C-alpha cells in the first residue's frame, strides 16, 4: 500500500453537463434516439437496458454519446438517492443513438496516469457514492455537481495495478451481462413462439373465453416493514426484499396503477405483492405461460381506466377475451417455454452469485485489502 498515492478525481477527469432536450420531442413510439436518464442506472451503478425514453426532435450532434462513454447521474428523483453519482457505461446498440441528457454528466479524462476502467469502478463504490450523497442538495429532487464529484479523494495504485483491478471487476461484469443477454434471447424466443402458434396460426374454430375463466386474481397488500430475502413486487418490478411472502409458485404480477399500469412480471418463488400490483394465478399450471405471453402481446396500459391516473382492476382484467387453442397445443407450448424458464432461472442464480462476488471484491480491491497478482 505504500506505493499507493492520494489523489482527487479532479486530477484526472472533468464532468460535462448534458443538453436540455425539448420535452416536446419525448415520445412513446420507438425511435433510434434514446435519452439517457437516471432511470437507466442500476442501484450501485451500471447501465439498465430498460425504461428507455425515446426522442424525436432536432438536437446538436455533439450530444450523441459513444459506446463505452462513462456517464454519472447528476440528479435523483427519489429521496433515497439510490443512483445519485453512480457511474455507468454506454452500451453498444446497433442503430441506436444514446443522447447526453442534462441530468447526466459525461466523464472526460485528462492525461494518462489513471486507467479509465479503474476510475469507472471507483465511481461505483459505496464510499464514493456516500461522499456524493453527503453533500447533495435539494429535497424531492437531489442534485450533485461536477465540482463535488471532482473533490472525491482516494488512493491510486500504480498504472499496472489499476489495470489488473479493473480487469478482474470487468470480467465479472461481462459474465453477468452475457447471462442477462442470454435470458433476454430466451424471452424473445418464447414471445416469438407464442406469436407464431397462437396469433399467426390461430384458427376460427377456437373457442373464445374470458381471462377470468383461465385465472384467479388477487390484490396485493402494503409492503412489509421488515427486510429479508423475499422479493417485494410493485408496478415497476422488485421494490426491495422482505422477510415474509404473500404468494408463492408460478404467478404473474401485473402493475395496476399509475405510470407502470399494465407492466408484467413472471415469478416462480415466494414473493410479496404490494398494493400497487395484482397477482394472477392460472387455474391450471399448464396455462400459465400461455396467459403470460398473451398479456404481453396486448397493451394493458391502453385498457386502463382513467387518463391522469390510469388504473387496472380485477373486474377489467377478468373481462378480457382470449381465443383458446386446443389443450394439446397449450401443453406443448408450456413444455417448450418451461425449458426456457429453467435455463433463465439457472442463469439468474449465476447472476446473483457473480453479482455478490463482484460487489464483495469491489471495496476490497479499491481499498488495497485484496491485491491482484500481476
């Protein structure tokens, strides 16, 4: 450790503010331009490939981000400041422009003394983020600044050790990303199979039933106060973890109110469903995947009641009509998707293991407690 030297982030980086993109250009329709927002950051840093805001209006080309650019959140819309200051890297998407929005800072390096990937991982440590949050301003919306980020002090090892540390952490992150992409591909295969078998090859002779004939619906309950290991679901996915569950087994969670009204999640474990969601259980297990991908094929959000505050009710969901294929075809679909789901669940187990290993090693490597052989 004696060869590690104290520095400030400002010795190596500048942080550039983004552009104030016009709100009139934000659209729900997919475009090749996506605004990068704090919603695209995972808690703990890293890029989240969801909750994209598409943009369809004129803007300066200098605010198109490049693959591998390091960006940080400058504001956080929640008082918990879950993502404030954390870093993420812009991914590679063919044909997509990621745009440098005003609530995001772009890290620009000066000189070559610091390894860029080492700095990226440094800006994903809890110690760094605690420093940023400690001086954040605002109430309902929390802010940080380039000057505050640049004030963060840390110990910097040699250039070769920086590279070695970054390589260990990045290799774990790459494996995690690969498993996520495999899961996404498997989900797309299931959706494609549903569309082919039950939409493109649908027959007029098939019987029409209501969704209430196929499934039972249950309202969620207020989130438990004590934390644990059981996922707590709201309309926007997992909100946290509790020590108790209110449902178990193969089930579908449906966001019932607000911005995430109609969002869908499949689960096959103990979960707690909050009062912002509705749970659907198939009357027959073999129907669960057919129901889930049917719901994904329609826009539940458009069916919601109300405009300023959309709402889905059990009554509305039960009344949705669905064309029922022969039982043998549904069973065949179940068998095929079940093999996909088992692979996805296995990948998720590996993701949790690798994520825990990465998050355990991160502070130890950055603090010199664990050294990398070079």
